[in-house]
C-alpha cells in the first residue's frame, strides 16, 4: 500500500439498470472521494437492452475513473463478474451489485479489515427485507444442501466482497467455464474477514432473477461443487438391491409352493419404483455429463463487443 492510500478496483455487473446506474456510480464515487482513495470503477454491461450502455458511455466521459465493458449479449451475472475481474488493476478489488442493495458505505470498513491482514473480506447479509417466504425457504434449502454436500457454508454470503490482488491471481488460475463466484472464493481458502450489512430495498427496476433461473443457478452451483448426487444414486441402487433379494426369494418360494399369482402386485410395484429410480439416476448422471460437455467445449466465458473509458481493444476471455 502506498502512502497516498490504496488503489482500489470496483467491479459492477450491470443488466438493464439505465435508470439506477448514475445513482450507484455517484454513491461509490463519493465514498472514494471522501476517503481520498484512487480507484477504477469497471461497469460490465451484461447485454442490457435499455440504454444502459449509453449511460455507461456518458458516465465514463464525465468520470475518468469509470471504465465500461460491453458483453456481446446477456451472458449472466457470473460471466459479467469474470469480465470485470479479468481487467482489474487495483491492489484490492470490490465486487458489488448495481442496484445499491450492496451499500457502498460499507466499503471503508471492508478496506480496513483488508488492511488489517485479511486478503478476502466477505460482506455478510444481516437481514434481507425484500425476500418473501418462498424465496427464503428456497435459499435455506439450497444453502443447506450445498453445505452438506460440499462443506461450503455460504448461508449469509453475497457477491459483495473485497479481494486482495493475490486472490485475483488465484482466481485467474481457475479455468472452469461455468463459475460460481461465491463458492469459488470460499474454495480458494485464505483468511476471510467479515463485515455485515443490511440488504436495502431496490429503488429502481426489478430483480433480474426469475424464479426458474434462480433454481437453475442453484442446481448448477451444487453440480459444480459436489459429485455427491451421483454417489447417492449408487447408494439407492444398493438399498433397492437389498429389498429386491428377499422379495425375489419370497416370490420363488411362492412359485414353488403353488401360490405364484400372489406375487403379481409386488412385481408391478417393483417395476414402477425401479423404473422411477432409474430415470432419476439417469437424469442426475445426465446433468454431470452436460457439465462435462460444457467444460470440454472450452468456449470463452463471455465475448466483448465494446469498451469505453479504457484504451484496450475488444477481445474474449
Ligand atoms: N445482473 C447481471 N446479469 C444478469 C442479471 C443480473 O449482470 O443476467 C446484475 C444486476 O444488474 C445487478 C446484479 O447482477 O447488478 C444483481 O442482480 P439483481 O439485483 O437482479 O439480483 P438480486 O439482488 O435480486 O439477487
Ligand atoms: Mg439486487
């Protein structure tokens, strides 16, 4: 850290936030100015269709610390985060949402925790005023399953984090195509510091995560952190075998003692159960194969169609 204070990078994935963006940028900039820190603010437009990019171009013309990266289409928040993290130059990087649900006022506290020797600072949600009952139940179920299957406890974590440049170097060594930012930052290890924040209400626009997409996101996170579902299938297979053997012996006994037709119900029931277990198993195996397929294709995580505020040429990572 230099005497003039740290040089910080802030990465914000942005999707259809044209009305909100200038408030967010102002809030972040005023924290930086107040603390007297130099910074770069990387806004990644994740294929917005509402004039977000024009807004980024406008803001970057006014504020030279702002740099815009435009993805060629909507690649999802994870890819947008990757695009930002691939370009950061700061001694520490802060990742946060564009809707001010991650309050910039927490940043100074995060920086102090980082300066006291924690290369990763997780901002943990204290309370969430927006979530309804179903969403809370879903989130609890997801984190519970993930914790049991992969030993990652992500219950209160969010994508609001501060990462030291060393962690960014480690992040760049991860080559998987489908990233799960929260999980991977837990996976890299190192000392994690904590700060707490209240999730504010969204002031403009709506959440960009339809229920179905959240469910897909949760499944993808579990698949990338645990092969346990496949082992569950094997265990189920053995359990069914254990049930099947005595039933088969009983059926044979009935046959030899002349009560063969009694077994009819059993056969039908067994067929149904085994059929469904087989289908579930194939589904789970299929999900992993699909994942292998995605990784093997080795496609770039995202494509960039435009840049502003920096002088680099568009490329893909
Ligand atoms: N976002 C994105 N790509 C997407 C969806 C969302 O870059 O496909 C951004 C969005 O602009 C915001 C952040 O990800 O900065 C979190 O999105 P949102 O507020 O909709 O999620 P929630 O707070 O409901 O979890
Ligand atoms: Mg939000």
